[in-house]
């Protein structure tokens, strides 16, 4: 079957866009503002030293060409914000990635999609549910998106490939499959009509701070997010919150109240997520387009928070950029916009730090795009 795909940015413009996107201090919102102000990436690069008060330094053009050649050698390509071929749903986020490296078929990013995410240490039953649900969704013509992690994510990718297509969003570079046991799965997704996406440059290891950024892409690509076995304060709940903020529908498969892996997803149902046992539950509530306002705002039920947000993980003293953000926070809620104005970090860096702090239980995100310290850690 032949698929017609819209062309992406021409090579010369692609190099300029890649250099702009890879400039330290230029995050998604700054990238978009620079393009709007100067009309092109090349013009923005010329003006950037003055625009950034001398603090912004783009990588050399030769470095951008080397990265493009390396991605092409893997059989991949780049897609850029603001050009044909960029996923339309992803473009609705407030901080869409300026550039994505892609292995596989870019046409798979266009159809309606649903994310299936959940626990890495999933039970056999949870993996079966995720695989069967993904198989049914893909068989109905929906693309299944997940994060390539072990457990629920891997089961969702495998299930979707039995009847249709899947998209994997990875936390590191395209050449850094993670976990290692999913290396063959990543290659198979790209080879069998699906796609693998990475925001990070080649060679980037999938460290902890990159996973919340990956989660926002998973949520941004889809109309709905289904959680299977999501623990309290899990990365999957971060994906759900990001989906809610972007107007996506949230679904959760109920689990045993005796299983800690299910407490977060069960609480989502209690807060208003759609109870999901099969395909029909998703189809009955999947919108045609993202909603202007979330159908509910997830707030973990009182008394259901663990003593530590991430059991088994020792709290670590803040350092560097993280310390700068924490110094601006307190027990009283503060607007995230105020944090951005008062610190000297880019928007994506601050957002990644806040997501990481939320994941470890040290801050709480509140209605009205506000944040406060929890007093933990």
C-alpha cells in the first residue's frame, strides 16, 4: 500500500530549524516566538545574539548537518513544528517540541490515536488487558501510542501490532533504545508501519528528567489516554494530568484495591475518569477533537498519598537549576508563570523540573496553573 505524505521543511531550512531547536535556552515557546518575530529560522539565528542579550549560542551549522546525516543513516528523518507533516494534535500543546526525529512511517501520526500507558512492573493480568485493549483499538482503525517502557507500554505496542499500527515515544535519542530488552521491539515498530519518535538528539541517554517530557508528547499525540495499573505518583499519572491539561479524555482500567499498582488508576476513576473494561468504553467517550476544557481535574483523594511519593527512592538535595526553581516556591501556591518570570531558565527546563518535583512528591500542581511545595523530601 502506498501512502502519500506531506513534505517536510526543505533541507536548508531544516538545518536552520534544527540549529535553532538545539540552542541552549531556546525552548518550544521561544522557538515559536522567534519564528513569528523574524519570519524564518535562518533570520532568527542571525538576530538571536541580540535577542538573547548575548546568552544564546546556536550550534555550528556543520553540527546540525552531521545530526541530520546520522538520523538519515538510521533510516530516519526530522519533522519540524510549523511545517507540513507535523502532528496536528501535538501542535495544540502550549509547548510542542520544535523538532522530532522519526523512524518509520510519518503518515501514522495523522489518524486518530489513543495512548495506553501504565506500570513498568505490571502484573501478567495487566499486561494481558493492555495488549488485548490495544489490539482492539488498532483493529478499529485507531493508532495506539505508548512510551516503549517495559510492562504495560510494551504490551500495548505488541497488542496494537497484531491488528494495526502503533507509535512509540522514547525518552532518549533514537539510537538509545530503552530498556535494552525493547531494542528489537523498537526496530520492529519502525519496520512494520508504525513510528518511533524522539525529541532528544542522537546519543542522549534516557535519564529520569527526560521521561516527563516524553510523557507530554504521548499525551499530545492522542485524543484519549488509557491507564492500566498506575500507582500513586507514577509517571503514568503525570501523563494523565498532562492529557487533562491538553483537553484529552482520560480512561482507567479498574484494578484490585489490594494492589498498589492500581491505586492511582482506581483513584482516577473516583475523580471522574471513564471506567474502562474494553473497546466500547473507549469508543463511547472518545471525542472527535481535544476539548477546550478538561472534563475533570485530577486531585488525589485525601488519605491516599503514600508516606513517600516514590517508595524506595531516596530524596536527593536539590542542585543547580532545580535549586533555583525550589527557592522560588513555598507552601503558598504561586503561579507557574511567576516562576518563569523570576528565574533565569527556559520554559521547557522549568516545566521539566516541576514535573520531576511532582513525580517525586515535593511539589503539588494546583488548579489555575499554580504550584506549591508539599513539605516532603
